[in-house]
């Protein structure tokens, strides 16, 4: 199975003089994606599947990202008292 990481590794091996060709190929796929979006045929992002390697890479990249800025729950506060609806 081809993963994004495998694809990125292959792109890194391409000689510099061919980078323009690769960039044009990527632009073609971006245009196809734009056409799909305009026709509302794009599948929901929630239906996407990821292979195990991509998921583990995501976890590795994001694990501990809030260690220096932990999430805090502040006090509830008070709500404004309004007139009742009749």
C-alpha cells in the first residue's frame, strides 16, 4: 500500500531539475479536487480512512503538544437573568 510518507520519500529522491514536472502533476490533482468540490461529489472527511502507518505518524507528531500549555477549566461564571418568555 502506498502511504503519504512513502510518496514523500520518493519525491525527495527526484533530481532537482524534475521538480517542476512533479509540481505540475500535483497542480493537476488539485484542479481535479477543485472540480469535485464544486460538484459536491467529494466524500466527507469523516469517511476517510488512514492506514496504520499514517495514524502512528500523526500520533508521534502531535503527542504532548500541550505539555507546555495545559488545558485549564476556568470557573463557571454567572448567567444573566432575563425576563421570562410568555
